[in-house]
C-alpha cells in the first residue's frame, strides 16, 4: 500500500430522510447532485448515493417497512450541519436560487462567503468559499 496517499479518502454524509421524493427533488433538481447508485424496494428508491463534482452524500428512507432503521425522536436533521467547500459559493448561490431553492443571502464568516439552506428534513447545509472580503459583509446582489 502506498503510504504517501493515505488510506482514508472521503467523508460521505449519510442522511436519514422521511420523504425520499422530496429529498431527491431538493438535492437533484435543486442543488444539482446526480444519482450515482441506488437501492430500490417495491419500485421506489429507498437508498441512494448522490454526487456533485468531488463530493457525495447518501440518502436512506427512514421507513421501517423495508428493514429501515425505524423512528427517530424529532426531525432527523436536528443538530446536523454539513459544510461543502466550493470554488465559488456566490456562483453556487445564484445557480440554486435560479432553480427555486431558498438559500440564505451570502455573508462573510471566518474568511469565507457562506450561503446556507436546510433540506426537507432539517439538515443544515452550508456552501462556502474563501474570500478576502471583510468579515460580516453581506452580499449585495446589485
């Protein structure tokens, strides 16, 4: 094994979802992810691997009727936050807004442009890119 490359290659968030169709509309139609793999049960997607550029995430139907994990207390995404580092978070913001996704107005925090959104199950997702713009600057679309 080549030790110069390392062994661990990628972290892939694995989200339990309550409505797979709504989640797929959000991630695929809204955020531009592509389905790369899936598991079907009774003609519907119950698990899938989604990718966009160099990142991935997995969605799993929460329903127990097919061997799922069962019920959780509260919303599945409560307290979960994932940050995706982008080449240009402002371009991403414009792209998803054009698709009808409700992304927050970008601001600068920790030396990065940040736009945030929540998926249908309440998972908090940030898309960020480095900048030299002053901290706490809010994006002006004009």
